[in-house]
C-alpha cells in the first residue's frame, strides 16, 4: 500500500505514540493528553494518506 511505503516514519510515529500514551497516562493530565493525541493522530493521517 502506497501510504505505508515509508516504514521508518511509520515505526517512529508508532513508537512516539506509545511513549506519549504512557507518559500522559502516568501524568494524568487529560487536557494535554487529548491535545497531544489529537495532534499526533492528525499528523499521522497527513503523513500516511496525504503526503506521497
């Protein structure tokens, strides 16, 4: 699939998302959590589906 051709970026994004989830789960800062997850999700969609 074309939008998954950059496996390095894909892997780094998934790792970053996991660490972000863990960090904000431990910090219990729900507002910042939602903001960061929203940003990461939007950036991931942009990277994987829009950019070639």
